[in-house]
C-alpha cells in the first residue's frame, strides 16, 4: 500500500510518464483504426474512462508530476511523437495528421501568449495563419529567396499585418476587442477572394519546402525502409513545436511573463504601478501572430496549396476551441486538445460536415462544466522553490 502511495506523491514521475505512455498508445490505436465502429469504440472507451480518472484526481497528479519533472516529461513527449512517427513511417495520412497537429500547436501557443498571458482576445488566428501560407506561395514561386527565409518572412509579415489592428485593440476591451479581430478575419478572406494576384477564389499552388538542398517532398530511405515524405514535415513541425514551446515557457517564467500576467489580471492596477499596458499588449499580439505566420508558411508548403476557404472565421473558432479545451494559459493542454479537435472529425467522417456545430457545442460545455479546461494552468510561482500548499 505504501508503494502505491509513493507512486502518487506530488513529486512522483509516475503519473506524468504513465499519461504520456497511455496517450501515445491511444494515438497509435486511434490512427490505425479504419472502421467507424473501431473509432467509435475507442472514443467511447476514452469518454468512459474520464469519470474514473476524475474520481482519483488524476489531472491534479499529472499536473504536479509535470511541474516537478519538466525535463523528463518533455523528453517523454518527444519520444511519444517519435514512436508514433515510427509506427506509421510509410503511411501518408497519419503522418499528415501528425504534422498538422504539431503545426496547429505552434499557432495555439502563439494564441496562448495572447489569450492566456496578456488577456488579448484574438479571433483571427486562422487569418494570420493564412498570411504565412500566402506569403510562402508568393515568395517561393516569384522569388529566389531561400525557403528558410520565406518561412521567417511569413512570420514577420503576419506580425506586421497584425500591427494594423494594434490601435483599435488598444482603444477597446473585452468583447469589443474581440469584434475587431472577428472583423479582420472576415475581411481577410474577402480580400483574398477578390485579389487576382493571390489567386482569387481559386487559391495558389505552393511549392514544397527545400532546406539547404533537402527537398522535404521527396521520400527518404533509411536502412532499406522507405519513409513517407510527410515524415520530413513531421520532423520539421516537431522542431518548430518544441522551439515554440520552450520560448513560450521561458517567456512565461521571465519578467516579461510577469508583466503580461499583471496586465491580464487588472489593466488599471498595472498602469497604476507603472506597467506600460500598451507595450505589453503589443508585445503579446506580435509574438502570437509571428508564431501563426511561421506555422502557416510551413503548412502551405506541406499541403502544396493556399486557398481562402482554409483560413476562415470558422477555422479561427477551431483554434479558440483548442485553447479553451486544453486550458487557457497551459501549453501542455494545447497538445491534447489539438489532437482531439483536429483528428477526431477526420476519423469520424459522418461528423465532418457538422464539425463547426460540434466545436461550438464543445466550447459551450467546457465553459459551463470545466471553464479552466482539461489541464488548468498552475498557480504562478513568483519565488523560486516556493510551491502552494
């Protein structure tokens, strides 16, 4: 009995490692399932297990485990992705979905800086994602810029275009600020559709990514085993997601994150104590849009096409639903939520046409019954070594 209690101590590694292993196994089974019955069986089984996990406060144990052993669990997460990659090394669709989830995590990490840290509402995440994709389409076909610079330019342009919204965002708050970003999201799609230079409603073709002579659209062979070319994009997306995650966590724990938290909690009190509210809102908005632009540029080159219907207000709502489901301000929750929101409709084809309705209902249920998300953000530690009791 004492051995079992030791496994669930606040500083135990077991809950975190067990959760990573279970999620990895579930992802492999879920992606491998082909019949709708098998997919539904896995979904029902997962839903049935949630009340049992809640009964034993599993979420709290996992959060404490991640807080005490971040490096170990970071490595476990990376190992889990690599295991999934190895399991489907020669299959296009599972690897495409895996790369897409990783790129969406990058976008949502940027939104997390805006939503979770600075309290800046942004319902135009898909529009900035699209800015990156269209940037890659234009620059990769019309110029001789190295593709690495094209990807970086996609992030910079998304940040610069986002600066057009800075003034109205600084002059509004709450739902009024949200309406500004909603208007921009609708305007972005309309401008692309009427602009023949950007392909109009037909969209633009995007060439595959080439990094230092490495063509990511060509399949690799390792030891006589041929890999799907999407494996290249999985590796790149994993590097981007890991870099974005590290930057986000460093930002959160720094004095910059402290200022962002203060602005999010109370703008008036922050200004009273000398914090430049406008400066930190601009910083958060710019960083978040840069993340979205970079991910969008890679996504456009991976899919080979940039189309207006891929970057609509509905797609922005999908990003918002990932933030709410995972837990506002918690980067770990985004990974789980992104996998649920993106992969589930693709595997359950009969709900594909109703996915926006599904996400809307999901957001309402989360706000009603679990407003802090699946993995709520932990209390910020202001003094190193101190933890709430």
